[in-house]
C-alpha cells in the first residue's frame, strides 16, 4: 500500500521536533514536508499537494484557520486536520467552517493521530474523544432554529444538517461514529417522516420547516 503523504505545520519548536519524530516513524505515513507557519504551509501544499495536511491552529503570520480556508478554496479535496491545545467550541466551529475534516488536541495519543490521518485520507471525518461532545453540541445547534420539528431525534437532526451540508453517507458515518448502513436507514426513516423522496426533497423540507438556516451549505 502506498504511504499517505503528510504535510504538517507547527510553530512551537519543542512540539515540532517531537511530532516530526513521531510522524517519521508512523506506519503507512510518509512525511513529505514541514512548515512553521501558515504561509509556509500554503506555499508547500500548493507547490506539491500532499495527501493530508496536519496543521496547528495558532501560528504566526498566518494562522491555521485562514491557511485552511485558502487551501480549501484552491484544493477542496485536500483533507486538513486541525491540531491545537485548546479544544474550544469556537475554534472547532471556525475550523469546520474553514473546511477542516479532523480535529485533534495536542495531548492525543499516537494511535488517535494515526487513526485520524488514515480516516480523513479515506474520505471520512475524525474528531478526538475530548472534542466529540463539543462537536455534537455544535451539530445540534449550528445554523439550526429552535423551532425544529420535534418528530426528529437529535441524531436525525444532525444527519439532516450534514446532508444539507453536502456530506456523503460515508462522511456522516465517520463524523457521528455510526456505520454507513445505520446512516442509510436513518435517512430513509427521516424521508418517511418528511413524506419526501430523495435528498432534494429532504433539503427542501429542511429549509421550508426551518431545520436549517437560509445560509446553510458546505464551506
């Protein structure tokens, strides 16, 4: 199997050196470049796109959020994993909006780091255990009106919102830690409740009933 080509950005020298050693020895991963700020990250990624980007959020000159926005605009299929010491909801929200596909805190295990890299490379989404509850709260409330129909469970509302954001069944399954078959069954149940057929009907219903706001859409 061809190793995953990884580019990472980190401004803290102590953490940079430790992460470089870990990634250099990680099975199935090859370190194809390193950066110390967002500008260097952009230059390297645009010159020779890697398979996955791992970036710190708080960096000098250009932070990880803005760097991710610019990468996503130029290379929308390139998966980005955010790395930070601060798992605050506003940072998670900002990185998700910027286009990040994963979120890790710097105290994560090597196993979680490896899983995150492989999952986003395979098209999924990954959030470390310490951020999962925060992500669930964001999914339940972000761009959702308080008047959402009560006939839908919290998980169903999350699936509706992610479907409207144009995430695939595989991506939604990875994000919610469910199987793809479970997501398929849930979407069928949601459509039955709505009385619609297919994704276009689901999206139209969600907008008309106020389950998602007017400004929904994948960024």
